[in-house]
C-alpha cells in the first residue's frame, strides 16, 4: 500500500508591509476594564511605567476575577470539574471548571504565582501523568464503574487541556510539561505522517467516526504549542507538517469517536482550516480572533494569505483613532464556543464600547505577535 505524501505547503505569502500599527492605548485606558488596561499597556504598547509594581496590581482588583478566585475550593479545584463553562445565564460564573477558571484568570492578567493559580497547579500537573486513574476524570466520569476505553479517552482529553493551560501560565521549561508535550507531539505527528491524515474516518454502522489510532491535533494541542516557543523551535519539521494540515479544507463530517460502545463528539479536534472565507470569520468574531491569535503565536498567520486578509479586514473596521467599531455587515459578536470563553469577552458589561475595547485590544495583541511595530496613541 502506498503511503500518501504530506500535502505540499502553499506558496509563500508576503503580507502588506506596515511600518507601524496604530494602537489606541489612551482610549483603552479611559474606556476599558482593568485587565484590558493592564495587558494593553504591558503586552501590546509596552509602555514605560514609572511604578510597574503598583500598576501590576491593577488586574487583581477586577471584581469578576475576584469572584472566580473566591469560588475555588481549598483543594484548588473549582466545582469538582475541569472543562465546564458557565451557562449564559450564570451571573457569577457558577459551574466554572478548574482549567477554564485558570485560563480566565490568566487572560485577566493574573500571574502564575497568584494564590489561586498556585493552588490549582498541583492537580494540573497531576493530570499530565500517563496513567489510568479514573479518580482524575472529574466531570468526564460516567455513572458507575467506567469502561477502560472511557478512562483512556477522558484522561487523554484532560491531559491535553492541562498541558495547554500550564504552557499559557509560563511553565514551558518545566520537565513535566516538556515530557507531556513531547509525547503529544510524537502522537499527533505520527498521525500527520500516516495515511489516516488524508482519510481519518471509517464507517461504523450508518455513521462515520474517526478511525482507531487517528490523533488529529486539538485546540488544546495548538494552544500548548502556541505558548511554548522554545519547544517549537526544537521541532521545526513537526511544525511544517502541522501547518500543511491546518490549511487544508475541513471535511464535511463532524469529528466523532467510538469510545467503548458509545459515539462521542470531539469538538476540540481540528480537522482543517476553520476560517476558509470571510463568512466563516464574521459568523463568530470571538472564535475567529482566538484562532488568529493562536496562529500568530505559532508564527503561521503571516504565512497564510487567507488568514492575513481576514485580519486586515478587521483592521479596516477601525475608526480614525484606531478603535474597532462594529461594522454594518452582519458580524456575530457572541460565541457559544467553550474553548473561546476564557478569552472573550474580558469586559464585564455588554455595551458597544465594551465590545470595541475587547476587539481593539485583541487586534493589537495579534499585531504585536505578528511582529508589527506598535505605535501607541
């Protein structure tokens, strides 16, 4: 049987040259919530601060962040779960999971040495272990004694999610995370090199499911790599194969897996380009921005003409001062994507200026990650 070659990479794309990127940090300092003020100043504009220590406490006075922090149990867990996202009707983040809560606090600008994140990291590192302890399935545990396949599947999912949030928290040099990352890379890259990458589905009964052994990259896998730049540089060839896979068209089939005797949805898996055109980007603005940020961190955004043009299109929606404003065209500004929830919105109130602050900050962050020269205004 002939093994298909890895798809060729698209022709190199050179985005328009922008000597500077106008970033309205003054407007954000006057209109945005504390976390966006802090991150816009330190991560995007990189303003010289007279008293960095005093400015650094700004995110810790943000009421929504404190609400999340105070809900943590003494054992470092939130609500006995890991990936749960509060319902749209929740007013005080009821039901938030541990990994989701930690990601949200990091997006709010909290440091990894802040007490809630220190309390949570023991369990997060424990989740990286390659074992089959069903006690660490949390909300993924079924009623009764779980089947071995269910344990393996649930632990693998939480392992990737834990690796992603630990990488975002800045633990790239920790040998436990690097070991887990290496195992994940070997598994996913083995899939990308195999014939399954071209045809990952098999028919079971009247349904198409992912073939046994198929290990497509997940959104958690991408987030982990996005926050591990030194690790990525050690695996350049892997990143090239990953890029070739991510730019291919999405299949029509939804990602589902047969776990034991049950078909399980796998929405975290990425089977191709989720932003093939502007309609897909405008349908879910928060998810599009999250994807563009991940691709910018991975060094892939500047290489891809389609993604770069979508980013430029969002820049065209800014006003004369550089503030993004909702365009007249139909743009979905709310998302039901649970993987995007920790990052958007960071503003606590649903107003037009709040939306502008969230999007303006995120566009500036993406521009900084792309290597644009930021011009604070």
